[in-house]
C-alpha cells in the first residue's frame, strides 16, 4: 500500500511539474499583460449588465446554487448600473496599478454578481473563462511592476500553480465540449454530420448568414465529415499538448485560435471572450517586447497612452448617463472586427514562434 501511495505521489508530482513548466509565463511579462487585459475590457469587450434590470420577471429562472436566489426578481436598473460603473472604475485602477490585486478581485466579485443574474436566463455560456482569468491574475505578481501602488510580491510557486490551474481549466472546457461530440459525431456515416446539424440550425433558424457561411452549402460531404473528426480530436487532445511542453501548449492554443476564427467566419459565433484567456500564454512575450522597445523608450508615449485610456473610461461612463452616446455597430461589422482580432492573435503568435519568444531563458 505504501509503495502504491509513493508511486502515485511521484506520478502526481511529475504531472504537476510538467503542467507548471508548460503554462509558465515570465513574471516580468505579467504586468504588461495586466494592462493589456484592462485595455481589452475597456476598449474591445465592454461587458455590461445594466440591461438586465429592464427584463420582465418571466425570464428570471436562477440556478439552484446561485446568488440570484436571494432575490424574487431581477433587481432594479440602478442596481446593475452601479455594478457596471464600479466594474470600470476598478478596471481603470487595475490598468494604472493602484492596488492591482484588490482591484482585480473586486472586478471578479462584481462580474460574479452580474453574471449570476445573466445566467438566470437559463444558459451558462463560454464567457466563463474570461472571468476565471481575473481571479487567476490576482494570484500572480502582475501588480508588482508598472504600477503606481505596487502590490506585495507573492511566491513564484503560487504564481506557477495559478497559471497551471488556468491551463487545466482551458483543457477541461475543451474536453467537455469534445467528449459529447465524440459520441454523437464519430459515426463513420456520410449521411449524417454533426457540424452540419449545428450549421443548419445557425444558418436557417438564427439567420447567421454572414461572411463565409454560404460556402458551406457547396462543400463536399466527405470534407464536412472530416471536420467532425478533426474538431473532436482537437478538443479532446488538449491535455496531451499541455503535458508535452511549453511550445506544444502554445501550438495547441494557436490551433484553438484558428478554430475560433473559423467559427466566426463560418458559424458567425463570436468567441472574443477567449482572446485574453489564450493571450496570457500566447501574447505575453511579444507584448512585453513591444513595451520594452517602444512605450518605455519613447518620450511622452506613456502620457498619451494613459490619456487615451482615461478618455475611453470617461466615454464609457457618459454612455451610461446618456445612452445615445453609445456607438453601436451592426452584426456583420462586429464579426469582421472579431475576425480581425483573432487574425492579429494568430499572426503575432506565429511571429513569436519564429523569434523563439517561447523559449525558456531560465530554469523553473
């Protein structure tokens, strides 16, 4: 029995060590990524919950283990408006590095409250990972540099463990999606197709007919059958890439980025919430390189950079007071922008591979 426990412990330590090495991000890169994450929320993602206060009571159906169960109905609009405003205030503090760790935790709590009412509509969607990323960031040293009020450093082991947990969360999310498809899609029958079942529902029932979606109707059935198998293989194989090494894990996330780009172009499903989740591993080195070679060296660059952030923050606040100020784009342009962002992630990642930015410079 002791030998079995000892063997199990040894295997567990080796697996944990491999996961930590694969998901490792240099501490000096995390403060730059913290700023990138804040800018992503402020300029690109723009989460908001204030519209929930205007929904009728018939839509209120919270899950069993939900904070929303303490309420009889959706709270009034001012409740969600306060959540929105506080969220962006603490996002701004996170960018500037004013008690970054506390600001990130408060942002996570506010998003948790807002999303618990959002999920009361009956669906827990794939945006969960971006909120999980926030709480993971609070267990790193992202606020110890490039900050007006620096956080106290935490141990490197804690940081590596946090990033390892985030990697496992990505792998688990992919696996659960692929495992269900495995039983339904892998049938070696050209007369049925799992991808087409999703596509037809999206194309005809939801009217998602933008970008490249119309070309699916002209695609041969054997190629669509191949898509079924490749999608399942990709989604369930994440753990093998994670255990294989640092570069292999980044390669898997690069494939995931291409996968999401194809979803935007063909199924018109926007996966923008996954961009920062992958970017902490894919873009941290090149973001740090960009900061080191440009913003940190160019006179007045930081001042201009911070001024733009403050102006965007003030615009967000003003749009809540006067909704007419809120600039909205149509669905097709949103998909085009999302495609552009994913192409940027893919291009920068390929560039990082060519420049060998994912090579470890020091042992961990």
